C-alpha cells in the first residue's frame, strides 16, 4: 500500500537537487570529474543531477547487489562494471539510498583499489538510524526516518520507480 502523502514532493526534490549541484559545481571546479551512477535506483536522481552540473564531466554506471546470505560481510555481486579506468580521476558515486551502508562501503573499497585521484559519495536519501557500516557520505539530499520508501527511481519489487515524488510504502496488514 502506498501512502497518500508524499514524504518528499517533486518540488522539494528538485530544489534540493539544484542546491547539491551548486555545491558540486563549486567543489569540482578545475577537477577531472567522473560521475558514477549506481543502477537501477539512482537513475532518476542521477539524470536530474548531471543536467544541473556545469563543470566538465563524464558519466559511467555500475549495477551491483549485496549478497543476501552474508549480510554484514560487505561482499557484492558486480553485474555491470565501469567501462573506463578511474585511475587519476575525481570520482563521484551517485546512489539513491544509504541504508546499512554495506553496499556503498563495498563499492567504495573496490573503487579505491583502482587509484582514483579522489572518491566521494552523493546519496539522495540517508537512513542514518539503520547504519551498520561507517561509510563516509559526502553529499546527502535528505535524512529520512527508518521507513521503506519508493518513487523517484526507488522501487519495491521493481515497481513504483516512475513516481516523480518519494513516499512511504506500507505492506498490507
Ligand atoms: P545498504 O547496503 O543496506 O545501504 O542498501 C542500500 C540499498 O538498499 C539501496 O541502494 C536500495 O537499493 C535498497 N534500499 C534501502 N532502503 C530502501 C527503501 O526504503 N526502499 C527501497 N530500497 C531500499
């Protein structure tokens, strides 16, 4: 069941995207920026964000999933890896939600081994209450409570990604 009232409206999200992009344009001025989108969840945030960036940049994508049977080991399945080298580049990972932090921490550790000039993380949503692994999130769109959310690229069973806003998903009963 989808809550009727958005947790974050389309307008709130777009306003925050502009604020984050303004900060990124300043921080990455004169750098060699590669923006890495983590699919699928970040696709909408990623595309809204990059169209607000005015610094020279390139894009790439990864598709990853956590091992469900080893929740805290931090191992991930990489279904689709970056197509280009990140060595010497200023890499910005763009993710939808940081929950336990396991997925992002594993991605970060993997990419650090490839010797980027810098590696930072931008996440639209942060559920700090749920954190199990201490991963540095450099840019956060919104801190949210411990609720299961959908919309704006974020799914429940691969549905609801098309909603232009973010809302709480509650299971029936
Ligand atoms: P973590 O490894 O626990 O931080 O998991 C992060 C991933 O879990 C996110 O990229 C999402 O794909 C998924 N996730 C976490 N919370 C939610 C939620 O509230 N709605 C939908 N997906 C979620």
